[in-house]
């Protein structure tokens, strides 16, 4: 893989998401300085990184030399200043609340060199609010991954109102250089793109179970053995394109009325309650009797295998132009 154009990065906050970013950056050959305000958490993140490298080696995915090279690129440091010094890009992965993000961003903005980009893993918060009033608001941006980013490449890229267009372009280019897939957004929407899509589907999944149409297993089988098999290859528009002889526009013209009728029928007032949570928990545990850790490890291994399979036999796809950040 070609080395990304930013050689040195800081990871600030090394919980579930931050530790996974360490693997993303080191895999791409970046020098990484990692910091967490909780030293024990930082030690745990480094232990996780070591174990993940060992796991990759034991599965034959990387050689000993590669594991050592990645390990040598990462340094755990005990201050934010040290982490950010000399970094061309900072990935902030602190707690998900506006006050904490604003405080952390103010500190990073104070310590980082003027051209350094400050990306946030936030899942929900508008960068306009995080960066409001900061001297360096123009270099602040959302880079929201899917968990865990070293396994799943999609990352939502979205500036605030003060973010410089050049910062958006440089972040998109950097993420592509890391092997991640930027999901570019032109403006803020609650939940960004992926959580909006996920929430729409999960709302219906929960409603199907709550209203007694089917059980948890039928919903999961419908995705695992049905829709999900295609969605791992093509998105909803790509699937529509392959479902009619003349492509997506013909498909939606033909089935538009059916979609309209179903959209009218979809419920919007569903809420979780104790009984529903118990039913979902019980049915899901019955369906998946192995430990959560086993399920997570299997998921991560299989996602890696699916990605390798797709890379071996790719469908021509016009790559996103690195410079595109606005409406087409
Ligand atoms: N967990 C997910 O599935 C997921 C997915 C995508 C994005 N995110 C986002 O990533 C971010 C981190 O989430 P997480 O799940 O890793 O949380 P986490 O609680 O596991 O980790 C947060 C870490 O930040 C550290 N921290 C707190 N204040 C700090 C400070 N001032 N300086 C340095 N470190 C500090 C904490 O000690 C902790 O280790 C959040 O914004 C979250 O919304 C999470």
C-alpha cells in the first residue's frame, strides 16, 4: 500500500474506537502517538494492539517483521502536548458529549501546529457546535468511523460551517491513503448517513418483533441470508440497478407505487419497553449461544475475508474524486 501523505498522527482517547484507530494508522505506516487521560486505559489499549498484532500473525495475515514494524511506529505518551507535537493529523476519540468534546478540542487546538487537521470520531455531534469560537475552527472536521475502524473501512467525513474546504479535501485524501472509504457529507444531519440508515432498518426490525409478525431469528435470517448478502456487495441503489433490465431509474419507476404504499404503512411511533427488551434479549441469546467475544472475533475475521474476496474479483466502480466535497 502506498504510504499516506500525512506521516505523523496523534490518537487522543484510546477506548474502544481510539485503540482501533491506532491499528489503522500503524497499518498504513504512520507514526502514531497515543494519549488517554486515563493511563490505565492507555496501557490497556497498547495491550489490545499487541494482542491484535499477535492474532494477525497467528492467522498468517502478517509476518513477524510487519508486526514489529507496526509496533515500533506507535508510542504511548503521557500528555496531550506530547501526542500532538509534530502530528499532521489528530484523531480525537474522547467521550461523546458536547461539553467534553468542546473542552478537548480547545486543548488540542491550542497545542497543535497550524496546519494540523483535527478529526473527531463523534457519532452524533455537529462539528459546527464543537468548533464554535475556536481560533482553529477551520481545521476541525468529523471523521466518524464504524466500529471497529481497523476492520470496517467506511468513515463519514463532514465539516462544520467554519471548516475550510481544503481541510475536507485533505482529510478525504488522507483517509483514502489509509485504506478507509470516505462517506462524504455535504451538510449535517442527525445520525449522519450510516446511523440514519441503520436506525430506519432497526426501527422496522423491532416493530416486526414487537407486533408479532415474526421473531428475532426471522429478522436476522432475512438480513444474513437475504438482503445482507447483496448489500455486502452493492448498496440499495446498486441493488436496484441490478434488479431491472435497464437499471435503477427503471426499477424505481416500476416499483415506485409499491414503495409508496409500504412507506405509508411503516410505523414511526415504536418505543422500547422492559417487556420488549426482555423478549429481544432472550430470543437473541437463544439464536446466538456462543460468547459475545466469540461472536465479535468471528465477525471481524469474516468481514476481513469478505473484503479480500471482493478485492480479488472487483466490479468496476468509478472511484470518488478526491477533490469532490460539494453538491454535484
Ligand atoms: N463505540 C462505538 O461503537 C463508536 C463507533 C463510532 C464512533 N464512536 C465515537 O468514538 C468516540 C469514543 O467512543 P468509545 O466508544 O471509544 O468511548 P470509550 O469510553 O471507550 O473511550 C473514550 C476514551 O476517552 C478517554 N478520555 C476522556 N477524556 C479525555 C481527555 N480529556 N483526553 C484524553 N482522553 C480522554 C477516556 O479515558 C476513554 O478511554 C465517541 O465520540 C463515540 O461517539 C464510538
